[in-house]
C-alpha cells in the first residue's frame, strides 16, 4: 500500500466534509472491512478442504496453492497503492469487490461445466489468482480510507479498531465455515462470499460521496507526525525488529492453514469440528488485539517481542505435531498471542516512528506477501526432497523461523547505543 506523498495532493485534500458525513464514511468502511474479513477468510481458509475433498489434495499440493497465492499477492499488493493514489478510494473498492465477486461466481460455476476433472482443478487455480489480485485493491484501500485525515492519536485508535474488526471476521468465518460446508455443500465456499461482495457493492452505492473518491492524503510532505517523537535510535530499532518479525509470523500462519485438513483428519475431526477446534488461535489473536490496544505496557519492551518470536516457532511446531486435541488447543493459545503481538508491533511502531504512510504501507504489505509465499514454499520443498518424511515440511519451516532469530538479534545488537 502506497499513499500520496505529494504536498499538493495533501493541501488539496484538506478535510471539508461535515463531521456527520465523515462518521458515516467511517462506519461504512468498517462495515465493508467486516464483510471482507468474513468473505476472504471463509473462501481462502476452506479452499484447502475443498481441494482435498474434490481433487485429492494433500499437504504438498495445498502448500503449493498457498505459495501461488503469496507470490501473486506479494507483487500485486506492492503496486496497489499507486493505483489507489491515481484513481481514489471508491473506484478501487468497487473494482476490488467486483473482481472478488466475479472470481467467486466463476468458482461456483466451474463444477457445473467441468465437474471435478483436471481442467476444473486448473480453472480453480485461475480463480484464486483473479481473487488474489482483486483483493489487493480492497485491504490497502480500506486501511488508507480509514486513516484519511486522522490525527496521530486518533489514527492509533482507528488502527486498533481496524485490527479487531478484520480479526473478528476471520475468527467467525473459520468457526462456522466447516459447519456451513457440511450443511450446504462444497460450492457454498464460492456462493456465500459472492453474496457478501454483492452486499459490499450495495453499501458502496449508498456511502456519502464526500472524500470517498479523493486520493489518499497525509500531512504536508507526506509525513505523519509520530505519537512519541523518538529522540534516539531506539524507536527505529524496534520498528525494524517488528518489520522483520511480521513476515515470519505469516510464514508460520501459512505453513499451518494449508495442512489443517490433513491434521484434522488425523485427529478424526469432521469439517464442523475442525472449524470449531482449529479456530482457537483466531479468537486468541482477536483477544490479543484488544489487550494490546488497551494496555500500552508492551511498548518498547524487547523481551516481549523476542518472547513472541520464540513462542511463534515453538507453538507452530507443537500445533503441527499435535496428536491430541488438548495439545492442539493449548498450542493455538500460545500461537495466537505470539502472532497478535508481532502483527500489532509492526503496525504500532510504524506509526510511532512517524514513517510516511506510503513507505510504511508498502513495506507492511510486501512483508505479508513475502511471508505467505515463503512459508509454504519452504514446506513444499522439504516434502519434495524428503517424500518419505511426512513431517519434513514442519521441521523445515520451524528451522526457518529459528533462523530468523539471527538477524533479529543482530538488529537489536546494532541498535544499542
């Protein structure tokens, strides 16, 4: 996500809309975010179950599918902000919601045309690519729209709410998705998100027009004043630590999601029970966002960030090697807390150091895409190289997470006075 950094744009986009109009826009954007969180999480997380059930996908193929998604996302999200800057929020949101909706309709129609043949499988890969590219026009735009004309203090509050909204949507989607698939069939994976995207387009048509199509704006010169102006290199060191840790969190997340169908089958869980049991970390992450939003005691405490990094690697391994449901649940609690702190750290330190929104957003989105791509790629490579070792992917990704501690500690050491 890259937002405007041109002083002329900033001056031209000075807030002039009535307060009630801006409040309606904020409420509308948060509603669009919630619907996007539900639709995106439901489709992507349960796509792995769908591919297993209809095309016989195992861990290796599902990891390849995730790597494809991450590769496309990494480059598309990086450039999405430039498009937003030229064409404005409203147009980009309509484009994104429409593209995601069309992708879902095509996904639902493919079985009627091709059944569950190999051409149908290839077509579903194309659907995923279209959906991923379209999604890149939604999340960065919603983030930019909600931070439009915000003061630094209010931006911190808005960012916290934003995190809680999308995290809650993802948690609800995973909790209920398995039961919906069992009750209404596999193609619900496509038709339900398509309906949600249609609702989003209807909401877009009813949003106030003021500010809705303006390019993203910042303070003059494109710099957001810091919440706590740093007087030493300490604040920037924490920013770099968080920027490094965040992609590793997504390496872990996307090393887990594609193999949940196989893991849940090994534990004897149905689709519905898998959604219930394996959504624990989603809910813990949601609770962590609330905790870290309300309590600032974790700010600039290296032990917290280091502890979350170590806990991330340990809980990742424990989740994928769990042989009992209670072990899986306990490991997810730790995992959700670790992921929550790392993600929130990346967001908070970016804002507190006072980087421009464009630079900050571009790094943040690229880091997410890099993690989504790297985790599954490491896992699937290990499974190809060691086909007789079913846990090769788990140990390979765990090793990658531990190796990430080396540059993490080097950054901290070099950042010391």
